[in-house]
């Protein structure tokens, strides 16, 4: 089973904010690959959509508790690939980077996942939202993108969906070689 998780915060006020690029990528991937409409898994407190051997997940727990939802979703499943898509203030706007079994680098959602399920085999697609030096992360992640930045993010979301398709078809090594530039 492939489990692909997009991190974000639930609710309309967080739509199109920097912290929600994981949700944006999951929604685009679902639409491009004919996944059914997302439905609420009450036990996991997450929106899920399943198609063949892949489950798409959008935790409804808010970013800092994402690990709880993922722990419930992955329980008793033979997980082939666990992929988490999230924002990264350390990367330029629109850049993506695929990593495996790396530390959280201070990302609270990733910290929650590692705390709840560990880091063994965890694949992450980091989507750059570029932080500002001297500005606290919370001041950056809840802001919307400027029109110029939105163009870059739209391309990053497209690149992310292509990377996901490649990962599922060709594996991690080839995908990292093609998309980590």
C-alpha cells in the first residue's frame, strides 16, 4: 500500500496559505489521477481518498498533530511507500526537494509524524515557501502567496504531482535523480 499525506491546516481561513501546499499538491494529484472524492475517516480525523494501491490523506488534526492521524491510517497496513508533502521555509519559493529518513528541521508537522510513527522509510517532498531571516516561522507559514510567488508555487505543485507519479511507477532513486535539481 502506498500512503501519500499532504500536510496543511483544515478550514477555509487556511486555504491557499503557505502552510497548506501539502493539501494543494494532494488535491491536484487526486484530480489528475481519478481518485474518488475525499471523505472523512472519523477514527483518524483525516480526509482520505483511496484508489487501487494508494491512499491519499489530508489530516484534519492541524499541522502540529499530523502524526496522530497518520499513525491511525498506517496501523495494520503493509505500507510500501509513506510519502509526506509539506511546506519548507528553508527552500526558495517553488523549489521541491525529495528526502528520505531525514530529521524534521524544526517543522512541527514532521516532528509530530516522527514522534508518532518514527522515521524509518519516511519519504518527504519538501515544497519551498522561503522564510525571511529574523521573522518567526508562524508569521510566514500562514500568509498567502503574492501573485508572482503563486506562479512559482503552481509550478512546484505540478512538479510534485509528477514526482509522485514517478515515485509510484519508477521508485525513489530514479525520482530523486530526476526531481532533486
